[in-house]
C-alpha cells in the first residue's frame, strides 16, 4: 500500500470499510461468508468445450454447478450479468429476478468483484452469441475484503506486481500462463529423463562444505551439532557421490541458494536440473542437453521456432559447437591462445575495458574476453566448448591440451542456460584443484571454497567411472520458452527488499 498514491489508498480504505460492513451484516444474519467446501460438476473450460458450438439463442437444458471469482458486474434492473473466472476459463453469468426471486437477486447483486461464489444454473447462449449460465441458485464461498485493482495488468509498478503475486495471478493472465508453462516444462523434463532410466534423487540442502560451484553461500548454524552449515550452492558433489555408489544415472531438480546480487537474470534462490551419467562424456551431454531442451520446447510451445523479445529463435537442426578461443575470434575479432605471453593477453583484456587482477592466469583472461566480447552476441543456441582448466575445477582436462577441459556451456539469447563436463575422476588431480581454489579464498575471493572437501576426495579414491554431468537453469529455460525478459516473471515468489512503512 505504501507505493500507491494517497488518494488511491484513501479510496481503497473506504471500499474495504464497506466490505467489512457487508461481512458484519452477513454474519449477523447467520450467513457464513467463509465456507468450507463446495462440490462442482464442471470447470468453466469443460463447459465452454462442451457447449461452445451451440447456436446463438439456444437453450441446452443442462444444469451445471460451478465456482469461481467474480471479475465483473453489470447491473441492469431486473436482469444483470457477471463474469465468473476459475483456474481454467471465464464465463458469463445471467441473473434475473424471474429465476431467482427479488430478494436473492438483490443479495447476489450486492456481492463485490473479487468475491468467490458457487453457482447452480442452466447453460445457454445469448442472442448475441455469448455462452452463459442462467443462475438458479448461488452461495457466497469467500468474501473478498480488499478490492482488486481495476487496471493491474497496466500498472508500471513492476515491484508491486511481484510483491503481491497473488493479485498479479488473479488479474494478469500472462503471469498465470507463464507459471502453467513452467509446470509443463518441468513435467516434460521428468518424463524424458525417467523414460531413459535416470533416477530422480534428493541430496542435502544443508551442507557442511559448500561445493560444486564458485559462489558465496548462505550460512546458518545447527544448534544440536553446534556447527555452521551452508545452504547448498549446487548439488553436484553429492550427486557424483551417488555415481561412485554405482547409481550410474541420476538427476535432481534442485533448489540452490547463492548469497549474491539480484538482477533480471539472478535470484538468490533458483532451480537447477543436474544430470549425471556414468560411462559418458561431455559430447554425450551435449546430445542429451540438445534433445532434452527440444523436448521441453515441444511440450511447452508445440514448436522449435518462436520469437523471444521480438527476435526469432530456432532450436531445430544441429546446434553449432565452437571452442571458446574460436568464438572470441569469430564474434570478438580477437585472436588469442594459450601460447600467447600472459602480458599480451592482459593487454588485449585491458584494451576492451576488462579489469585485470594480478591472480588472473591465461585461462581466466580468455574467459573474461569471452564474456565481454562474445556471450551477449550468441542469440541462437550455441555450445561453447573447451573451457580453460583454470576456471573448471571439476572438469576433466583434454588429453591433447591440458590448458582446457572437456566442458561446455550452452548459450541462447545471450544467456547461459546450461553447462556440462566430462567429470574429473582422478582424486589426486581433484585434490590439487581444490587446494588451488582454497588459495583463491585466502586471496579474498568469497566465492571460492575455504577448505578441501576431504570426503569427496575419499569418494573418488574408491573409484568413479567415466562420467558426464550436466546442469540446466530451469528459471532461465522458462524465461526463454515464455518470452520473459526477467527471471522474476518465471518465479512464483521472487525475493524482494522489505516493504517500507
């Protein structure tokens, strides 16, 4: 309420007072304005699907029992109209003194927009061709005490829409459609993986050592054990422990938490899909990633070609694969390599306005150039492969080029949507890379782990088979497939700053 104009707040308060008075009158008369249950015979979409084809003016004689929220009221003397909406559709209600009687008719018309009602009536189509329900009986199920905004969808205050998502979903059909599409995408992913003998598993969300990614964790304290625990930044190391345990094919649709900034592409709590397959490598993961996302797009949109922010996206065909070094030359116009002197790489980075820190090696500098010159230009789906070893502590080095790893990232619409490795299975190499990460923490990098995960190294010492692992950002995938620019639009309740008094 604090963000609304003073006059608007005053008007709302007056309307709320009127609704409270109606509530008190109902209770005084013995009517319960907050009922427990109502049995429906149909959803509104079922009625529309069944009877939409009848001719204008036709009476079906079919009695239905429906329920929903009143979204509009048009009062016209002895006959009036309302718009009723449930989760599936909207339909017109026809009210008349002749069918209801004078007192019930007046009582129904005294309801407010936003009230939730149950209705019994007969389906017909008006002479103007509007499918409607001729109301014969009704019941108030829930009294709405706060008026709905009249033009919610047109409000420029996006923060209010996200903060009061429940109202946004009532009024804004696009917001509802986005969340419904998200459900279709997640369901399709599960079905695809289950059909290929992947097992859905759950791993700890509270971890003694944060790992699996470079990110600043949230910290909490467990009183009984008297230890600090971390909200997971990634489930990766636990999922790979399951591969060590001969599970072979596992996946988790998981919630991760990173104590970082908020933007149109970042939320501190987000959803990832992580998949691990024994006896596979990053080439297999590319094939899996491409097939899985195409399947999700077909399930959500029924097509592989669509527009995102008024620009075409084409998921069909074989997606191109470029090494990071190749992409910098092709899209950034700079020829770089690991054979260059580090001072020359620093000069190239500085030329493009990149802040160069003393601890950056060749791999980190090349990655910085990629992010600066290339990433935003990759609109169509593209696999960027062979990431520098320096920034890939959990990926296997390429046998013919130890400066890079068997790792890819999938970039679409200038956004990283997925990443994968041929997993590092050598426990000695893994320990060395963990130790290098710990040094980064000692240098002041808050995203680096502050200690070696000894238990994970021990798991590798028992032997992990060759493994391919992949992660896909579900929120970003939903952004792509629902044409949303902001991650907040695809999350039911995005994190917000506290409201000001």
